[in-house]
C-alpha cells in the first residue's frame, strides 16, 4: 500500500503511538492522513479492547470450603427424598414485643432483641411435639435425639457456615441471642471451631437478610429438616373479615420424606406459625 503524504508532526505522533499508517484511511484533502484520523483510530481500538474485556472468561479454583459444601449439597439431593412445604406468619405481635420490651432487654443483656431468638425457641417447642423432625437416619435406623442442637446458618465472605446452638431447649431468648451474636462474629473472622459447627439436629436459615421473599432451603445432612425464614413484607391480609396491612413473612420447611410425612411437616410448620403469632409465652422467661 502506498502511504499518502503526511506531515512530520502526524508521522511523529504515529511513531510515538506505534500506529501502522497503512491501516489508516485519511480524511484530509486528497486522502491525506491528518492527526484526527490517528485519534479516531486510537479511540476505536480502545472501544474494541473494552468490548473484548467484557467478554473475557476467568477460571478460579474452588476454595476448599466451597468444594466441601458443593459435594455435601449434591449428596443431599442424591441421597434424600427432599420436599418443601410453605406457610406464612404474621409478625405483628413479635414486632410489638420488640418495640415494648426492646429497651429493657438491651439494658439487661447488652444485646438487641432480634427475631432469631424467637424462631429458635418456637422451633424447640415444635420439635418437642414432633420428635421425628429432630431425628436423623443412620443406615436403616432412625436415630431419635434426646437433645435439641439447633444450627443457625450464618453467611460470611468465605461462604455459608452453620454454628450450632447446643441444648437450645435449655436456653431462653437472651441466651440464644448472645450465642448467635458470638458465633456470627467468630464466623466472619473465620474463627469458628470444628466443635462449634459439628452435630446439630435441626437448622434455621434466614434468607430474609438478603431480601429473599421465598426459597426452598436444602437439608443439612444428616438432619431431616431445615426451616427457612424470609423477608418481612407488608401485605394485605384478611383479619376477621376485614382487609388489613400486616408485616408478613413466608416460612419454608424442607424435610426428608423418608421419615417425615407430609402431614407431620405441615403440622410442624403450623406449630411454629402459632408460636410466632402468639409470642408472649416464648418471651416470658426473659
């Protein structure tokens, strides 16, 4: 290709920016290459680079924690007969207690009165009524546990961890809230011990903190059930024949159908709903 005539300044600019002039179409008089042609060429190259960068792929090895979690989740799907049942709960009464008692609770315990303490206590009550939900399968045997160790799923930068609140049936709401705060802080610093995450007979997961309205939580093997809490959202509901706006939360219970029947799962979830909607008894010992 015959290069069109160019000025010394344009030639110098092309050399400094490593531009092959044979690739440039001049827009000056008689096809002469001017500096604007070079600037346009550079600008177009930058745009192409940006577009290519957007379509880049990157391979990163899974962390050991992520790999372990992935293997366990796949095994749960393969080895259990998992179903999920749903209900919704009116959070009005719990909100009232938090509003009325929150300040005193904080003065007494140096910790905020949250929702999880109520849900752990409600789960303990329901597990007392439906012991098979607190059981696990070992080979061809059903193992009924004489204790209630409840896992509370905590999300961290390193992934999901499930510290265990041991003997939750012996604790009141303030004890539970203190333990949850302690474990959450340790989880975020990556300092949870194996002992603090091992075992567990039932798990509670709260997707609501991320804005999840509804989900199907996956079992935490070898447990046979997990309760999923979700976002509290104002919704119109029928109350004694009238439409009212109430703070509602969807609840999900995933369970292993091999040892928990549908009727038991539904009844278990209704029991939790009733406890949460009438929380005065749950709060009494605080």
